[in-house]
C-alpha cells in the first residue's frame, strides 16, 4: 500500500470489498449473540434484531449504500435457502406426532391467519389507514420473502411490509414467553407452533433455544402459514375492498 495514499481512498477501497461486508455481518451477529447470552437470552434483545441495528449503524457511519453492502453479504442470503430446507430434519424427527395431530394443527394455523388478518384490517380501518397501508400490513405475520411478494401483489409496499415483519417478529418473541406463563402453557410443541405462526422466522429461531421439539413445530407453522397466506390474503383483500 502506498503510504501517501489518502486514508479516504483506503477506506473507499475497503468499502468495495465483499469480504468486508461478509465479515461485518458475521461479527455483528456473533456480538449480538454474546449480548443476548449476557442478558440471559431475553427476547427483548433478540440476536437478529440487534445484528440488524448494528449493521444499520455501520452503513450510516461509513456511508456505504445497501446495494454495495448486499453485493458482499449475499452469500449469507444464499444460505437462507439451505437453512430453511434443514428445518425438515427436526420435522422428520417428530413426524409421528405431526401426523397424529395434523388436523388440529392445520385448523389452528388457519385460525391464526384469519385472526391476524382480521385484527389488522379492523385496526387499519379504525385508524383511518389507506389501501396501500392495509396491503402492507396484512402479511406482517408471514416470513419476509413471502410477505414482500404478497404486499406487491395486493398493492402494498414490499419494503414497508419487510420492516413490519421484523417488528412483528420482535414483538412476538418478546411477548410470547409472557403469554405462555400467564396461560400456563408448558408444552414445547404448542409454544413453538404459536411462535412460528405469530412471529415467523424470529419465532422459529427463538423456539430452537427452547428445545428441538419447539423448533420443529415452529418451522412447521411458519411454512404452513406462509403457504396458506399466499393464497388467502389476496383473496381476503379483494373481499375487504
């Protein structure tokens, strides 16, 4: 490196390196995990949420735009696919119970979707929100990629829908354990299914910290909720309009 080279040029060159963005993402998540463990695993300091806030701060401080950052960190995004597929392993481990309780589970999932969509519709209408706001809010309980696709299909803002999904997941992880204690719900399968249904990926990740059984049922409810929501929400949106 030329010692006369201005520091700003060095920083600018580093900002274009894919390894920098990949490394910053990994460091942010590892630091978030450490903070969460020090806080005794409180869902109010969820590792994913903390890592997102750290990365936002990093991009703001360095002036790096999101497109440049994503070009370097997209390898992690690619790994989301295999990670989702890997959820089939705990599902297979508990397939006997899932088959035995399949009908009640599907009815619970359908009831959860209708409750989430119906309550959102009533609140948006009560508060005077427009159609675009409603379309962005309706898929808030679905995992981000599906929620963005649904929002775009029904006339919402995909970026806003993605942000609302993150907020919903964080709130679900924070309030879920409290609700379980108040209702004396101790079955890990029930806890996981509820978290996956209400808090999608956030809830599924949190469920695996409870037990493998909770994680398996959370993955099941997250997947089924996304699949059913992709069909039901556009239909319900047309009925509401």
